C-alpha cells in the first residue's frame, strides 16, 4: 500500500546522509512492523520554515511530505481521523530515522 505522510527526519544511518526516494526502513505503527520504501518526496520544509516543492532529498531536522510504499497491507487510519492509529516511526540500523503522521490513505477497495 502507498501512503501520503508527513515526517520529521530525526536521524539518518551512516551510509545515507540524506533521505531520498528509494530510502528503505522498517515502518512501525502501533504493534505492526513492515518494510517500507520512500517512493516520492513532494515537498520539504527546513528548520527556518522555507518550503521547497518538488525536492529530491531531505536532511536531518526537515519536515517532509512524501509517499511511502509498504511491502504488505497494514491496518492504518489517517492522523486527522484517529490520531493514535495515524502515527508511525521509520527505523533502520537501530536508529529512529523519522517520526510521522499519515495524511492520506489509498482508496478503499469495494468487495
């Protein structure tokens, strides 16, 4: 599933000094753990509040609106609807890389 999320980049592993499309981490939400990949970055906001639309990378301390693709389906809700089910963390190599909230979910399938 693909999610539109807003994340705060906190810490990055030594081999990746910037967060870019293709960044892989473990997605932790409530009791679920799933492999995740950042597929697209829509915009970044730096510490001073400068917004960059269509950015290609983000550094530590930036807020990022991005698309994250999960390897399998995880039961989630948007932060606006259910705050406790809309929060998550991205972790890799024992470090919490980013914390975030879910802005938009994929459309529900009928059936």
